[in-house]
């Protein structure tokens, strides 16, 4: 990713995080945006979201339902000629990593 692309991705990550935390109608418990990927001409952005609350799928659906609001708010706050189309992706990698960590801590059976 080029330097400008990474700066724009970081700005999108910060702005969208704040929008989800403070401005969407249905609050979401614990979430993270581990990664944002932008296209070459900054016309599309893939936003990867991880949820840690008791109902992560329901939280993702809340955010997905607010996609148009998130994009319009992002368009007002980001300094680009045209706001990118956004794609929200439910990222399970952090939860899967935590599960693997728990599995690694389990006692292993002794070989006879």
C-alpha cells in the first residue's frame, strides 16, 4: 500500500470507529476495526470489523444496517474529492486467535 493510501485508510479507520462508537442509533458493545483496505484510486474501502460482545452477529447487523449513514457521515468528514464506497466485512480473526490461545493453554495428555 502506498503512503497516501495508508494515510487515507488510517483516517477512514479513525472516523468510522468514532461514528460507530458515538453516532449510530443502536449502540454496539465492544468492537475493533483491525484493518481498512482502500482501492488504488481511493474509490472503494473495505472495512474489517471485529465484535467482542455477547451477540457479535447482531452487532454486525446493526452496523451493516447503518452503512449508508456511516458513508454519508464519512463523506462529510474526510477530505477527498469523492468519498469511497464502503464494504463492511465481519472479521472473525481476533476471536479465532483468542480461541486458539485458549486451546494452546489446555493441558495436553501424557503419552505412555
